[in-house]
C-alpha cells in the first residue's frame, strides 16, 4: 500500500494545518511554472496532489489510516476491508459496485484508479470491470497550484499566461480577488484515467504581493501621505501612488495631520465593474534635525508668537 504520508514528507502524527502547509510548499516548488516543465518534477507534482486529495480530507484520511494499519489478508487486501465504507469515504458513496464512478470533495475518482494508486497493480479485490459492461467515462483528479499577483493585479484584475505540463493556458483573473482565494481553471487538472473520461480542474490559490505604500481595506485602498510643514500650512500639489500609477492631488492650506483626501473610483474593482475609493491619510512630517538648527528654532518660535494659537488639545 502506498505511503501517502511519505509522498508528502509528513508522518501520520502531522496535524491538518501542518500537512496543508507542507503540501502548499511542495506544490509551489514543484509547479510546472517553477520547474520549467521538468517531467520528473511534474510527475512528482501530480503525485503530491493525488496524495493530498486523500490526506487533505478528514474522512478520506481517517479511512486511509484505518486501511494502512489493518493486517493484509490472503487476497492482498486489508483484513476487514469494507467496499461500501471505502466508496463512501473515497468517492462520495453510491455503493461498491465494480466500475462505478464516484465523486469526492478533493476531485472525482474511479474506484479502480484509487485501488491502483493505493494498493498497486490493477485494482485487486474483485473490482475488475464487469463482463459485458462498457466502462463508464471517469474524470481526472482536481489539482491545486499557486498564482502570485501584484497588489495592482489583485485590485484591478489581469490576464496571465501559465505554463502547465501539457502546454500553456491563458487565465483571466477578476478584479478584487484576495489573498487566499481560489481561481478555477476548468479542464486543466489531472488527465482522465480512462480513454473516454474528462480531465479534472485546476484550482489556483491566490498569493498577493504586498505593496510598499498601498494597503487594502475592503474595496478601498489606503495610503499615508507625509507633508512638510510648509505644504501643510500653505497648501500644495503633491504626487501620491495609486494602483494605476502616481496621480497629483491638491492639499488645501491649513491641513492638519490625520486629515483625509478621498479619490473616488481609485480603489478595488468590484464584481459589477464599479470601484471603491482611495483614502489618502495626510501626516505632517517634522525633520529630526529641525530642533538642532538654531535658525530653524528661532523661526519656529517667531511663528508660534505670530500665530498666537492656544493649545489644540481639548483634554
């Protein structure tokens, strides 16, 4: 029986969260985009996806663990093997009839294919194709991969060309996707185990690179805009970054720290095509060397006398 834990570099004691992290790391390293389509690494990529399709599902993992620990009988199968329980755990449960196609949460599986993967050979244990029955078309396993986007691509959407084991595919990323989300690419998963079957789907987990200046808050984008004292007092036109590139905004005279400017329609793209806003938080920046310059201190003291402003604090 195949050791699925060994395939993933884990152990039966590995908790679900750690197992998921281990799988994601391997999937990222072995993805055809990262390996240049290396055949051996592509096969390994498929192998870890098939292993995680079982170990990543609590019910399938429990049944696999039970079968792994059970003594092997004379027929080469684990003693006490229950085809109905196996079908329910690994396939979604329509009984254990030979040649029947079962669908599961981690992808669609043919029982013969599962037996072959786990126990080796041609699906021992009486699950050969019934005489006189045409094989049912089965579906390949779903696969998962990673898609890394820039902050702007996640906010506005993008088209990306991905290199897969069987060629390239163009993927449309909708605007507004978030880190941790999943994008489905139909028909780009594992090939079908039978001639008349259909391939599985590819699910891409979204990774978003942080922007050095911009942050996301729902559908809005936020940015801190430092101002000099003269800019805050006299007003100014300053350049600020957005997801589409820098734009110039007008800072009104007499601006205080924590004042906000709203750039409408410069935020994250929504499903209906509209966009959120960009919020510019204005902050007055005082040079650290200002207090060390006697002339600057004299001018600031003179300014304080001319302003005649009392304390701005209300507490």
